[in-house]
C-alpha cells in the first residue's frame, strides 16, 4: 500500500507539471521515510551588506545551497563594515549566533477516498494540547479533522502547511515580541537542541534529523544584532521551490537543506557634552531639561567652577529575549584636574532623541544602577555606571513604551538614555592649562544574550582653562614687589575673581563674587612674578590698587582678552575604538531615515580649540604650560617714581624761621606804635 500511495502521489505531481522537462524520478518525488535530513544555516549582516550596495532584499531563498551567490558575495567579500574587526569573521558573516531547534510534528502523507476520488496530501501531526499551536493562534478547529488518529494512546491532530504558515506569519506581524518570546521559550524548555554557534563564516549545522516539522528560533546573538530572525518552521524534507538559485520547483524532495535567515544589525549611539553650570555666565540659560542649552564637546571654565556633564545614548533595538541586553555600562574618565561631585548621577529615559518625552527617571537609590569611583594609575578620576539586574530587566521588558496587541519591540528599545552628573574644576596644578585641554572621555560597553561578544563606543569632550603671567618692575629697580596688589574683574560675566594663594606669587582661582570688597588681592613674589591660574576665555580688567611707597599707581586699568577658536586638529578619540564599530563612520550619516535601526547616526566629529590673547588691544604671544601651548597671557607692569616734595630739616631751610620771626617782630612794633597815646601840656 505504501508503494501504491507513493506511486499515486508521484503521478499526481508529474501530471501537475506544466513543463515536462522538470519531471522528477519517482524516488525524488516521494518521501523516503528511511532517510534523515540535514540543515546547514548561514548568518550574514544584511543591514551593512545592503548599505554597502552588495545585497538587496529581492533574493529568494530556495533551500538549495548557494555557494556562488550568497556565500561568495557575503562570506568571502572584502569587508567594508567595521564589524569585521581583527579578522573575527569573513565578509559579512555574523559570528556567535546560536539557534535552537525542536521537532514539533510528524510528517504524514494522508490519503482518503471520497465519492470515488482519491485525496492525497502531506499533513503535519501535533499531539493534542500542543502549546505551540495556541502560541501562533491555531485552534483545533483549524485541523484537518478527517486525519485525526491515535498513536500509542496519544491523540494526534493534523494540519495543512498553509494553516501553520499563515498563522505564524499573522501572529508575528500582530504581536512580534510576545510571539517571539513564547516560541523561543517553547523551543528551549521543550527539549530543543542547541546548534553550535555560527563560526567565522556565519555557518552552523544540524545533522541526521529525523523527518518531521521543526521549529527554529534564535536563542543567542552577539551585540550587533538588533532584530533576531523571526522563528520559522522547516519541513524535513522540503519540496524544491523556484528562486534565485534554483528552477526545479515542485519536482523533488530536498533532505539537505540550506537556510539563510535574515538578521538586522545596528548599534547604540553615544555622545558626551559639557557646559558651565552657572547660568549667569551667559553661556547657557540654566535649563536642566534642554539637552542643547549650552552643551558642547568643548567648553571653558575657571578653576572652582562646577561643570554639568551629560551622556546621551540611544539604546539599540530589543525585539525578543534573544536580543535582550545583558550589559549596558559606562566607564567615564575625568582628567586629574576635575573631580566628581559624587552622588548626583541621574538616568532618564525618553521616547525621543531630543529628550522631551520622558518615560522614566532613575536615581542610584532606586537600585537599578550602581556607581563606583576609582582613581586611575595616571591620576585621572574614573566613574563606572553599571545596570543592575533590576535595571536590565526594566530596559528589556518594560511595557511603558510599547503596549497593545501589535507590540513589535520590547522594553526601552530605541529609547534615548540621558545620564547627567556634575564635576568641579580643581584649583590646583592638576588642571591642564592651555590648548591641550582637560579630556573627559566615556566608553559604552554593551552585550546581548551571547555574553562572549561585546562591543564599545567612545566619545569625549574637553574643557579649557588659562592664566595670567605678570612680571612686575620698578623703574629704578628699588621697589618692594610685595607691597603691590592687583584685583581682577571678569567683564564678560561681570564678577570679581576670587582665588587662593598656593605660594608667593602663585594663585589658583576658586570662585566669583559681585562685591569688590570680597575680591582676591594678587601680590607678586619677591622677584616681581605673579601667576594667576584657572581663568576661562573672557574679557578681564586688571587694576593695580596698591604699590610701594613713592611709586605711582598705574593711571589706567589693564584690559586683558582671552579668546578661543577652533583649531585644525580633529579630536582623535574615535580612532582609539579599536574593538568596536566607529559611530562617526560617515556611511551611517548617509542613509534614509528609518531605513536601518538607529540610523542615520549622528556624525560625531569635533575640532579642538586654540587660544589667543590681547593686552590693552595689543596682540601677545601666549606662554605654554609645560607641553600645553597658549596657556598664559604674559605682560609686564612698570611703576615709576613719584615727583619729590621738599623735605623738612634739610640744608637751606634756615631762612624760613628767620623770615617768620622778623615778620612777627615788625607786626608787633606797628601795633605798639599805633596804640601809643601822645602826651599834651595842661595849659593848652
């Protein structure tokens, strides 16, 4: 009977062919139930292959291995994408992907006779109550009830392939994340077999599979995969189909099956910027919620200033448990000239890239991230921000963003994370003064379900500070320099400078005041040298308020201007990311919006700054701070002697008392003469 049914099935298939040349021998047109099947699977980064113009989505897979097409083009091509760092993969191969497969149904050729007509078709049998069917929306009413049968006491329902295909497709379209998670869990907990991770060619395989219907799901992916392959069903064997590399569709059963399931890849984003906290400087309006309010990759500050930092990162897509993030951490480094103001780190999640539509706010006490501080060997200050299990769970599974029956993403997928904290510019010699600036870098590390694979992104910003290098002189070389005092006023931001004296003639700026009485008085050392460190680029007025006795104060105050402009030097931080994908790759800025996950990327590239200065409108060449050029504004102040006044008690002054005494005697004689009465005789 088996041979007769097989012959009838072969006759039906042969008669249905429109082109006799494609007719298959009987042993190829009927299923050989004594055979087993093999699955070979290749994974490629189709996102970057399409972006690089080497592939398009018109390819139709046939189940037949395509060595000259897919494998040569994508597996052996010269890699244009930075994913192929350090020779870890060939071409666009995705290394480190794990699939799990599970045999879910028997394959059966069913025959029935109705009104003298033979009905023969291939059906797939599931044990009654199989939860896979309910997960994809198939009910018992969808079965081919005439084929019901009991085998070894187990009731089996049989379904046509069309019913299963359409149900799986519809369920994934309507509720992709929930269905993906359900099927991934079903395969793993139901006794599925893990395939070896894909190798450097993106290849893995499963051999000697008993015939039947198999569910394949991705259960581990490396960090670059943003969207896992949709779970799919594979019949072993399958009937040949026409496609890109085959033209014998419908003529034979294929037992050695080649699969090229699709993955989309992408990366998070990362950008670090800064600003001076004080709004009264005029460099920002003081908004705590506007990510564009004065924030930039480069800035300037005085010693003692508090600086706002923000780290902006758009999370990668999360589509199922296989693509859950297992690590999302930041290592932030400040140059030794800055110190963290601890316990003020805040994480905020937003639906939009401009950070206006907030989803959640986390503080460290919420337990969703932890912050640790450690000094680096070179004296820099390091802060690490790590998500806890609780935080990762919310990032991966929260329903705050994606809800409803058509949930295609999960958790905070594609949301924007904003991290804010503050630091203080130190008032000491750890600050780098001049064009080298104070570098403040951050490294983002992320992992998916395959924790053996990780990647990084880097970004940084620079804060600059400068100083004054004053030389005091007396015209006759005899004055006491320590009797001289100056005060300094910031004309741009309208404040007097406060400072502390580190040593004679050396001062570090510590703050601002609007009261002249509280301003610092700067005094040169015994050699007439005065250095003030820690000034931002602004206009200043320096006034001499005291000088040594017998010397004249400066007639006018000194006008000092420190200016910045972009140099020709690009920041080199992006070239240090030898492990990861460089997010300032210009190709990520030239794709259509929405074409790829988290693309186009913001093209990060910034130039470093260089300083110049004038003193009383005259250009001056700034002095270096060790290797850092353009650090200090140099100038010399000279006090001249005052005009001499006559001095009491010296030679030649004797005439003054003589003349005075003579005048006094003359006055007395005149008074006596006028007052004397003349005597008159009595007879007259």
